[in-house]
């Protein structure tokens, strides 16, 4: 069978309907401003256009498409009002009702930031949709249920933190893997009304105590125009508020890719080593990284990873430098992938940092893949000014502070060309820096010897330069 679809540039999603005959096909244009849903007959290939989702900036693809067993309706996630919410449509694309609404977004309760599957289960027999969202807090993930007509929304998870939910196929029970910043993960079995049935694994607070794990403190940092950026800080066990400490900012900063979560974060294990060596560790998310709304993402159209995000970041750094326990002359920054890019952004677009570590950074969107780069940046020929303004290669000569640049030579995600191009400009301008290439390692530099070597090198770099 060959689907008789109109011309398209991206095949985004394919899914069977409950009748096992029709297939739901989602296609996109290359600019990613239009997402079209078709129903395709698997026997004839005939395609019926159901609906179009349009955004002048870009449409985020998600996995919340559910065809109901009544054969007449489907549930669809859309950001058409600026927030990720659920809608009910007929099979011919007519809107029946908006199910969830408000100035908050549905978000997946676990997995990487690009996973956009927020519906945990649909109980058609009893008329409930179960989903996870940011309704209570942007740094937490909670489980809710709601009627298909949008009434009787209830929050089922009660403890502050992040709840990762897995439902049984009949939607009668669910597992909740729960943690927060002070509590290691636990696993419990619940009924679908939120009542606990059995605690399967208690949090290992004893191990955390043995390891002397210091938990984060959560707070917000105001930007110059008053936006409250989510933030966390970790302090040594013997923290003295009358002392001034060097501080390290761990950054990622990609669109709707927050780093601040009220959860047990294994990324904080390396932080513990830094704390024991006398450093503070901080994370905060600029407004477009918070995942709060599509409105905040759209600010980055045609200028992603550049001066727009840096305004919030510099506001946050200056606020932290004003705190009495922070040594303003010993401020470091580090990140991986997008965080590596923003480390270089921060060290070329501001004068706030004494040292930084950039691991596997994108330095010019020309060098990255079309699907990811073009959702915000569009094609180079359609946005030449944006590509020039966001190129870190073009401003490498402005580097301040001591830099350690790290890359895997087999990185098939962010190609080493990104680091080479940036390095070449540093060489041309006689700017000294440190570099470490990991032979035959990919983007994650994930094998144990290489990862141990990398973190040892990072600690030595901080001790020498911060």
C-alpha cells in the first residue's frame, strides 16, 4: 500500500486506529510551521485530511494522539492557546471541546525533554483522562485526572516533587516512581483514584545519609523585568554564610529544557564532589527554558542560542554575585551539548565568568542537523542574519576567562567540526585555552574510563582556574 498523501517534507508520526484498518499519519513542512493529520486506508491508500495545526513560529510534535473506541472521536494535544493542552475532536476534525485549560502546560513526567507524551492513560469506560502537568509547579510533575468534557479535574499525587507514572493497560492501577530534592526515589502502587495500594520500594535515605548527600535549596531569581527564574543551589555541609565562596553554574538552557527539578537528580552526584572541594553549585533556567509555555519558547524564533537567552542569564548571574556568600570574582560555568553552547555564549557575550567548561558544544547552526536547527532558525538562506548573529565562531575572539573545550571525536550528534571551527578562531587571535578530545567517543562520552577521566579533568580545571 502506498499512501496517497499530498506532497510533504517530514513524516512526523504514524499510528494505527483501533479498527486496525486506518492509519493516522502526521506530516510537516520543512519550516515546521504546519502539522497536518491524515487518516489513510491501509487497503486502498486513500488519505483523508482531518486537520491542520499551525504556528507562525513552529509546531512542536507530540505523542498525545488517542483515538477513542467509540470510533467517532480522538484526543489531541495542542499549544494553540500558548500552552500545551488537550482537545477532543471528531474524526472529521471538528472541535468538540477543549479538555484542559489554564496558564500551565501538560508535560511528560519522565524521560528526555523532547518526549512530549503527557497522557498517562484514558479510561473510556469510566470517562477519565489521566495526565501529568506543571499545574502545581513548573519544577514538579504531578498526576491529574479530568472528565472528557473538561470538568472535575483532580490532582491525584500529593507529595511535592516529581511523579513518574506508569498505568496498567486497563487503567485501574498505576505505578508512581516518586522523588524530590531531599528524598531518593521510591516506587508505589496506586489505585486510579489516587489511593495507595502498596509501597514496593522505600526511598534509600540511609544510603543518602551515608554518602552525606547535600540536597538543593529551591528558590527563584528575578530578571530585570521581573520574571521569576526557577533556581536551585547546593552548599557544602559546613557552609558558612559569612564566607565568600566560588560558584559554578551548571547550564543547559535549550528551549523548554529545564535543569531545575524538585527531584532526586543523579547529575547532582558530581556536584557533591565540587561541594567537598569548597564550591557552590547553582542551576537556573531562563524563561524560554522553563517549559512553562509555548509563548516563552517562541521568543527564540530565528535567534535561538544567542543574545535573547543571554539577557536572562546575565541577570541571574549578577543577582547571584550580589549575594553576600558568593565571591563575584570566582564565578564559573559549564555545560554539555546545548549547555556547552551556552557556556561559550556566556564567555563571549558577557564578561561575568572567570572560567568555563564546554563539552560537545554547537558553535554554528550551519553545522547541525536540519530538523533540530531549522525548527527555530529556519533555513540558512531564509534567515542569514539570524545564523550570523547566533554563530559563536564569529565571536570567538571575544572569549573571556579560561576555557576547557571537550569533544568526542566520533560525536555523530554535535560533530567535532563545531569545536574545531571555534578553536581555529581562538588560534587565529592567539587566545590560549585548554582542550581535551576523547578518541572514538560519541556525544555522551559515556564509557566508565572516559567519564571518570573527564570528571577528574574537570575538577582539576576548577581547582586550577577558579
